[in-house]
C-alpha cells in the first residue's frame, strides 16, 4: 500500500484529489427522501445491454467517461465498489467509525445496517440483468464499530465488536468542534489496506474483513466519499436511519463506483446533461436514469478486464 493510498484513509482533509477521494459540500440540512424502508432487496431481472442506452444519453456519458473518469484515473484503482462486491462474493462489510460522543442504541445500530443495505442496493438494482452482472442483491453487514469510548455502544451484544484504538484527526486543528480522537479499526482487516495483495489472508477469514467505513463525525459539514467509505455528520446519519434513498449517502456511494462531481462548468459535458444527475449537487436528490446508465456504462468498460472481473461468459 502506497503512502498516498494510506493518506486517503487517514487524512481528514476534504480537498484531496477527486479521482481517489471525492468530496461533496452538501448542506447538512438536506431533506432525506423518506419512504417505507425495505431491508432486503432483490431487483426484478430485466435483461438489458449497452445497446439499450437511450441515444440522448450517449454523448454526455461517453464524454464523462473519457474526459473525466479516464483522464482522472478514477477507475484504475482496483478497489471500487464493483471490486469490493466481487472480492466479497456479493457482500459488502462495513465498520462504523463513530467519531462522536453520542450514545448509540442497539436499535439504532440495527437501523444503520439496514440503511446501508438499502442505499447500496439502490445502486446494485440498476445492474441486475445488465451484461452479466452476477448479483441480484448485495448482502451488507456491519462487522464492527470503531469508537474510543465503548460505553457509548449501549446494550452491546456478545457478537458485536468494538475497536477503541485511535489516531489524531488533523481536521480538529482547523475545526475545533470536530473531535481530535479519530477511532480506527485494525488495518489487518481492511480491504483498503490490502486490495493490492491478491494472496492476502484476513485474520479470521474473508468474512472478518471490512471493505469501507461509514464515518460519523460530530460537526462535519456535508459529505465525503470514495473507495474508503462515506463520511457525514453523526447527527445526519442518525436522521436518515429510516430513509429509503438519501441524497448525500447515495451521492457518496457514487464516488465509490468511480463517479466524479460536476461542480464547475468545465467539469460537465459541453452539450450539458440531457437529464438530472445525483452527482451534480443540486440537480437531483435521488439516483436518476442518467446515473443508472453511467453506472452501467462504467461496468461495460470495466468488465472488459477479465483478470479483474473473471466472469465466465459475456453477452
């Protein structure tokens, strides 16, 4: 693991290169889209291919792929959520990084796992039936909590793991209301630390690893996301536990798939977008059809590398 890669995980700066660590200055008061939550997702299988992409999307999506994602190298690191799902055989494991002095009930912890499952599977649903994507649903599990004060984990169950080690959060020097102690889980269990080592064996087996952090920080403004996970304010996360599709969480997951932000005019296709997109802050509060086709197009390009994604047959 390079020094740069480790810096992405440990750094608290929100200005790191967007191709590897994308950030989003969302408002903390964005309104979650609340519907009746569905914990278990299994999207109906409708076969489709890249040929089915609407013509009006083609030029803008190809431009974003060639002029943003390829040029910025956002899909080169073999630790995108696509890679994590394949390595986990259809699963994603999280550690919740609780950088907060708020207590968390057992019900809230269960709701966090369910919320993560809903948000991840909203993206995965868009790949079901598309060009040999093999997973109809993703099993998302919280495998541990990183929290400097274990007493905050109320009614801790025997099967729950709490890590209490920490490092110093440098962001505290410029934003004193952000806690100085930054809890960490063991790097030996982190896919982020070991994805470049194909023969690496996680202590206790593959099921014990964690792919990403859900990082909850007191006084954190907006959101940040990448292949390391998603970071938001503790209050915000507690406010979206029952949300079906949440704007910030889904946007930050989009960065985990390699998608860029579109803040400046030069970041966007010259002809503009033919539809709204969640990846341009303020354009949409939910995943759009354009986002769905960007996800599918990205998969169509990545799956060509059969050493990275060893699927036996392609459509």
